[in-house]
């Protein structure tokens, strides 16, 4: 058997931030969908202090690809290595690493390396993957710089919050309510119109017009990953001015204390727009509070209606 041809790439960027800050951003993969444009959703399968296995969904050449990766975390060396355990065709292997080199002037050189092979070393497949790596790596490095160079602690900019609603009906019916977003304009008072497409089963493109508290309309667009009957993840691609990133996860569980619906949001704030949106005296804390209340209000409204739907329909789904 012939050995596969291994292709290698390297992308670098000098960032005006400490190496530790950048390492911490890369090492916490749960933040990626809110920080990195291509990432849609990450789900851990294994996790320890020094290693992890996760499933990831991300945009690759205009489509959502899905693979499983193992990473080794080295906080002393400020190094993160990765290797795909399950790749997406035509990729047959993919690995690499993140390296953070501290420079004398306080800046950091971030180095992102990839090595990969494809089925039969097909030239077109190689070129397509090189193009995707160039685009996604550049976007990821720029996103790291954008967050790290803001001059605020990362935890003040990128944060998560969760709301929970108990269900009297079955969790599966509540899942169905959220999955059938094409019906939200009829079912949810804060949604005025919806366009939903699902060319690949379980991968949805959702465009909505929603009503805000002051009566104005807001356009959103999200990519959604739907895994019946347990969870729906999404990544928002059309964002309000206060955010540079927003991802979320709906979960539906039947636990010992009864069924629950949970909505989790992870967001990345844009400090440059705080006073423009909220007024000259507004602070970053005001923006955090505003986003928490606005997003939480809409997701709570959706879960409340999903709970009423589940109570009425029990185990029957639409």
C-alpha cells in the first residue's frame, strides 16, 4: 500500500496581546463558535485537564462539515496539538498545532500549522482543502486578535448564560416545537417572518424577522444543527451591532426531576458599539446586562411556548 502524500500549511499572525491570553482562548474550545467565524458547534465526548475529544461542526467551502478531533493541551509550553479521529471526505487525515511565541515587545506570534492527506491525493481535492485552510485559518487568527487586543479581560467580552424551563409534557415534543422553526411566525409573538431551508437532514439555515421590546424589527440568520430528540445548536451569522459572535444550544432532557428545556447562549461583545447602541454613558457592564436580558427574554419566550406545546401534545410530534 502506498503511503499517503502529506501536505503541510503554516499561517502566522503577530498579535498585540500576551501569549497566555491567546493560549487560553484557543484552549477553551467551547468558546470557538462565538469567537471563530467558521465554527458552528462543539460537543465534548471526552475531557480532562490535558486532553479532550470533541465533535465539531464548521463551515468549510460554504458547507457545514462535521468531524471528531483529539487535542493535547500543554499550558507550560503554550502549545495545543490536534488530530482528527474522524474526518470528512475526501480528507483521510488532518492534524496540526497552535504555537504561541512571546516577543520581546509584549506581542505574540501565533503560529497555526496543518498537515493533511486526501483520498488518492486528488489535485482538485488538495486545492479545495488548501483554499479552505487559507480562508478559515486567516479568519481564526484575525478573530483571536480582535478579541485579545480589545484591552478588556476576555471573560468580560466572551461569556455564557443559561435559562431553564420545566416541562409538563414530554421533552421530545418541546424539541419538535423548536425544531419546526418554519412555524414560528404562527407560534411565537416575537417572530414576524421565517424562511427555513434544510438541504441536508439536520442542518438548517434559518432567517427570521423578530420584534424587539420597543416594537422595531430585527433580522437574524443562523445555521442550526439538529440532533433529535435531544439538542439543537445554532450559530448566528447576521448579528446585532453589540455582538461580534453569538452561538447557542437548546437541550431537551427527561431527568429524575422531570423533563426540562434549557437555552444556553455564548456571546462575544463589541465594545466599540456600546455607546452607539446604548447611549454615551453606557458601560461594558450595561452592554452585558442588556444582551443577557434581550437574548434571555426571547429564548425564555420560545421555551415557554414550547412547554405549552409539549403539555398539549404530550408525546405526539408535528
